[in-house]
C-alpha cells in the first residue's frame, strides 16, 4: 500500500538512477588510479577542498560565520517540507483524498520559502562550492514540483469521482460517458434542473429520460473507472473544471487524460527519492566534501549506501502491507482482473534481477578509477564482489523462471511435478538475494581500511547487512514450516529487524566515505557516536513510515465511507 501501482523494481532501480548525480560536478578535475590510492593530482579550481588529505578543514558553508539565519532557515524549511509535509501529502494523494490539495499547497509553499532563503544567502556569501549540483538541482526540482501540482489540479478537477468528493457529488455532470448517446444526453442535461438531495420528492415527475440516461451513464462510468484505475472518461467539477472545458477543450482527450494521470502518478511516487537526493546533495555542499581525488569514493558510498537504505524502506513497506496485491507482502497473490498485475513476477525475481544488473555493470566499472594502471589486490577483491553479485543474481533469476523450473522437473522425470511447477509456486523460497547480502556484509566487515574509525564504520554496516541476510533466511524457514495460506499480509517478525538492519547499514555505508571519516576524526567523533546516531535516526524513520501508511489507510477508509453518486 505504499503505492498500488508501483513496483519494487521501479523503486530500487530509480534509487540507482536518480542518486548518480548526487555528487557535485566540478568542471575540471583529474583522477588517477584507484580512489585514494593512486595519483595526487590537484584539481584545477581555485577553492581548495574542505577536507584536505591531512584531515584539515578548509572554508565551507558549515564554517562560514555570516548570514547564518538564512542558511538555517533554508535547511529547516526544506527538512519540514520533504521529511514531514511530503509523506503526509503522499499518503493522502495515494488514497485519493481531497485533503491532498492543502498538503500540496503547504509543501510547495515551504519549498518556495526555502528556495527564497537560499537565494538571499547565496547572494550575500561567496561561492564556497563552485559549480555544485545541489544549486542547479534545486531549480529543476522546483520546476517539476510546480508542473506536478498543475497536473494534480487538472486530474482532480476533471475527474472528481476518482477522488473523495463532498456531499454535492450529485452536482458533478459527466462531459463524456461510456457511449456516444449518453455523451450527447449528458451535454444536453447540463442546463437541465437537477434534483437536490434534500428535496422532499415534489417534482420528481419532472425528471426527463435524458436525466435518467445521465444517471445510468454515471453508474457505468464508475464501473469502468474501477476497471481502468479511475482514468477512463473525464468528469469536471466546479469552476476549475469549467475553466479547462471552456479554454482547453482538447485536454479532455482520453489519451491526454491517461498520459497526465500516468505521469502524475509516477512523479508522486518518485518524490520521496527526489527529496532524499536533494537532502543528500545539500549535506555534501554544506560540509564541502567530495572534492578532488575523493570524488569517486564519495560517489560510490553515496549510491550504494542509498540503495541499501531504500531497499530497507521497501522491505519495511512490504511488512506493513504494501504491494499485497502483487503477492509481495509475504502473502498469497490474490486473483485480479488486471492483466498487468497477473503478469507481475515474484518479489524474489525483482530482487535477483537488480542484483544481476548491478553485478553486470560493476564488473566493467570496478576498475574505471584506475583505468590504464595495474590491478591491485583491492581491485581484484572489489571485482570478486561484482562477480558474486552477477553469479548470485543470475542464479536467483533462473530459480524464479517458470521455464527453468519446468526443465528441472523434466530432468527429474516427474511429469506431475512439471505441471505443478509450470503454474508457479504459491510462495517463493529463493535464498539467493539474502545470501548475496550476507556474503557482502561478511566481506566488507573484514575489508582493510586506512584508519581505525574507518574500520569500525565498515564493520558496523557490514554486520548490519549480514544480520539482514540471516534474518531473511529465518523468514523463509518460518514460511517453510508454516506455509502462507492467506492473501492478507502475514508480517513475519524477522522482516522488521531485517528492514532495520538494511536501513541502518545503508546510512552507515554512506557515512563511511573517506571525506566524512576524515571530518569525524578531525572532531574526534568515535564509532559509537556514529552508531548511536544512525540507529536512532533509523528508528525514527521507521516510526514515521508507519504513520505514513496509517494515514494512507485512514484516507482509503474515509473514501469508502463517503457518499456515492
């Protein structure tokens, strides 16, 4: 129920695709050899990096003493908008509640105020992080948010039946209904007097056959909206809908309606990841890290740690009941009239496919930072991890393939088993994704590092990932002993802790880059401090995600109890 039409592949793949630009883009810098091990070339820009190779802090927005009010105002407004207002608005939007409008206005307003504070601050301070991506990204995202809001207004105003309406739903008149005859009758009925719900019944004989046709068309409209996801033929309501109908009649084309609804839905579900990228790049620019020869190191830790964090969010959402219609909430996949839902693969197939994709790409990119230089033992170690992902992902994909299972049954000479396997199992017991995560954590926990603090941080997130792999195995053991027999989410307790470990491990992974470790050492931060900070933050985020899901459930229940046409 995080989203009724999104999938785990979209969520995790977008985490990889969107996080790539999360590191600054200096126009000129040179890298030689592997990160932090080869080459000492100096970047060509004038301002030195915030943290030099000896761990000394340089000028940064974090240290700049002037105009702190506007800086802190920008940070506070953006955190309030993206961490607190957005989740509430997202849950209301996914539950199709009319309360989505006020939350969207508050979210957009907070962003505009935060952007104004940053403009004032940048105008009164020197550019301490030249050509960074955070400033450029802010303007692009603000444009996307404005466009998304306009798309939402258009969708809500011309299709109010798909969302929670008021008591005056009887006032909504369909511009287009299922049949052409009904469409013409509906248009003719625009000027016809409508019976108010509070009438005593006098004048009922005045109802024309045209009005009866309109009511019948409304019922058919609702039925078709249930089949097509509430994006079939548009309706309009109020002055906003009348404005679109009068000045933009071409917008009522069915194809345009479907495209607008699809884009609005996709953007709505991508907003949390966009906010994560925006906050991450803001921290990078604020502290002045990821410059010079440590760019690739910071990039790798940010992307990979972010992926594990969002994977943990995804797993926790599954435990809360999200994606139950896909059979991903540790439940039996319910029957559906939707063809695309019936063709959605198992969650284990999605996880194995992403692991395979990562391993395939990383096999060729692992030595990119040291291109033209000899391979070191650390390069080979990283390449082995990439091959682990490739092999484990490939094996997991094949085990989830119905064709492969059928062929394996043929080898066993059991035709009856072959017939059963061709229909697909009720639940999957594919341990490969959890095994790959467990082995990655064990490998990283023993990885050589340049400082004791770095060793501590890598050990921490390596252990978290190992625990997640063990707990995922325990989940399958529980389901093997007591198979799932219901379409309702089963909520195995082991998955809650596994989600926590993935989220916390991903965040510590992000913090274990060279520049951040150098800053921690400069201020004498211990590994226990980082550990306590991250587990507290993870617990808070899991609680907030639970609130988000509860608000969405409240919106759906409120919608079901609202009066119908």
